[in-house]
């Protein structure tokens, strides 16, 4: 497993891409770099569920059914899109609006999609 201990507790910040604050997509970019993968960045104005349909076809990702370390995980929470990165087949790291960056069990969330970053 890669080391993500320095990321835990970083506060949530919309469009955040630094240790000053991260949103879920900014965190995904950083974590995937540690896995040796480059996730293309995107600019978005909201967290609507339609974002994945708009952006996924344009990004360097491919939908898959297999969760493994480095998988990009799409979750829908209360009508909004949320992104996490699998640390292994059971745990994920994500940036939450109320607790900042944290590690959670994947099974605690209803997954909408899983993507392999190419």
C-alpha cells in the first residue's frame, strides 16, 4: 500500500489541489500520482451526478468491475457526485466536506462506478 498518512486530515476546499485544502478530485489526482498514474484535471462548477457522464468519456479512464489499488471510485451521496481512490480492494481515501481527507471502508458506500486510470 502507498503511504497517504500525510494527506489524512487535510481540510476540504472546493477546487483544492494543495495541502492547504483538497476536494475529492484534487485528492484523487495526488493519490493516483503516488500510484504512478496521471489523472487529467478538470474544471467543474458543481458536483452534479451528470459530471461523470460529461467528463468520463474525455478522461484517461476506463470503466471496470474490478476494484484494486489505484481504482477511481464514483459514489453518489445525497444527489451529488463524490470521487475516491481505492487503496486496496476494501479501503479508499477520499476528501469529505465535514471531516477532510480520510480513509473509509468501500463497503460503507453505494458505488456508482469504478474506473481504471490508463
